[in-house]
C-alpha cells in the first residue's frame, strides 16, 4: 500500500505542533517516521482510531488534554479514556497502524473543552 495523503497538522493556542493520522498508513507513517520518536503519543483507549502525536518531549498538561480531546473527537466520542506515553515507549507491530505500548498513562476526558475546534 502507498501513502497518498499526509497526517493532519494542528497547532495549539500556545504553539505546540500536533499531528493526527486518519488511517492505518498515516498512523504508521506519523508514529514511526515523521515523529522521529520525539514527542508524545495519544490514542483512544481500547478502540480503533487516530494516532495523535504532540511534537514536543515536555508538553503541558493542557496540551495533553487538548490532544486527548482530538483523539476522542476523531474517534467519534465526546468523553472517554485516552492513553498517552512518550514516543520511545511505542513499539511497531507487524500490522501497519497497530502499536504496542511498553507503558502508558490514562487520562479520562469527561467532555470536550468549550473552546474546542478543529
């Protein structure tokens, strides 16, 4: 298979770059090539969905929460659990877009921020 489109790029209000993969090819490219293993990985817990990567090794709590909201929204949820971890804790599997995490933390988002927009 060939990557025909690039992951989406967002910039938080405080200047953090975030990228989002919308399919298995974009997710794989984003997580293992574009990011160069620097930053934070986020994904809706226990559901298929977009990989969200914050291109910073020390994001603020607010940026992590915003990126988690992106993951939830694109996964079709308004609330739920999102896992996050530094990219060096994310391992590739034999299936494109599917990852294994060495360790992670879980963040529960109960509602999207009032100022949330994509």
